[in-house]
């Protein structure tokens, strides 16, 4: 469900985020946009019901914390907080509009998820050859960059090789986003490890500022929706305890065959997921999360 914000027009509604521009403008021309994180949750390309209470604020808090913690160039517009509409303050960011690169930059430190399935078929992920015998959750010899092509709305993203990203965005930008992705992942993984967490994988998106041409991290950064965080002690004991929407993925995989509309999430799954989102922020930042 989107919201009516005086002075703003809804320009795009995605699975979990809504983009607004100033009334009378469009995404193609607006110098700024309001990026609102909803409480909606998606899995297997489905938006599920009910939403996860507080999720939008938690993801926004996490993006902003990581941006400040790692000293990353910010997409935030000048005086963003003061100019953010009150009804969505706390789960929205007023940002500079970027010309987005059509590449999803995935970095993996562990083999799991869709990467595991591709590895089991091909012995590689996005063209990166890997050792034989890896199983779910195994650490990779070193983090790998496994990009995907950002498909148009309504189509599925497609894992591609690095060489294909060169064709998509040019050699200079392809090299820059690969280097930035690996660098940010490595720094974040160290911070996570100090909090007793394993950053199994994450994905980034980049765009260029329309005025300055600066290449910036866009959208969410190292959130529970864009990353897999695991408890390090549990992993050492042979269990995977995740701090993301894996609880939702697992329940849906066990209770839905992929045909027709996805079933409604049970209240227990919703609350467990919300609790894990909150716990992740508390573990990382050492402070109570919003809503506690």
C-alpha cells in the first residue's frame, strides 16, 4: 500500500520500496527523489502478506548506519532529514537521483542460495570457477564478485559474467563497481565478524550523480534484505541461524509449490522475522533498535 504525500507524486512502486518525486516532476528529470522503505516483504519474486512491522524503519536505519560507519559517499540530498515529509520520516531517505547502472553487484563469501544451485550445476558462479566438493554454507577461498543483469520491470534478473558487465556498462565502470563492491564487502565483513556475525553475501547497486557524474552506492546498503547475515557461533556448531528474511524463504519453500498466489505468512513467522531484523541492528551497533 502506497501513501499520499502532499507535494510529492508516486513515481514508482517496487516490491518493497516506493519512489516519489516533487509534484510535477518525473524520475527522468527530477534532481532528487524520496525513497520510502515499506514494511512489505518479498521472496521468490512474490510480495507476501502480511507485512513485517517496523521493517521499513529498520532497513533505513541499517543503510544509514553502514554508510556512516564505513565512510561511504552518501546519496543523501542536502538537508535531507529536514526536508523529509513527517509521515514517512525514519523510513525514507531524500536522495539525489542517479542514473543507475543495469548491474546488480553481488559479492559472496560463502556458497549458498542461488549461488549454490549454480555451483552444483556448473562448478562455478557467474563464470567464476570454484573448488570441487563445496556444500551449503562453506566459506569460499576468497570473496567472489558474481554480478547480475538488472532486467526490466516484470522480468527476472540474470546472473552474468564479468565480461558481460563490461559489455553492459563499459570497461571503466565495470572495473570500478567490481572493485568497490569487493572493498565494501571486505570492510563490512570485518565489522560483522567483530559482532559475532558472518556476512555470507550481499548485493550492491550503483549509479552516477546526474550533476557531478560521481559513482555512488545507491538504494539500500548491507541491509537484512540485501544481505545474508549468520550467527558465527551457531555456524561453528554446524547450524545456520540467519538475521535476514531466510525465515520467510524457508517457510515459503516448505509451504508453497510456486503456483498461484503465495500463502499468507503465519503470525509466528512474521514476529520471528521482525525480531531477527531488530536483533541484527542491536548486534551490529550495540544499541537498541528502533521500536525497542
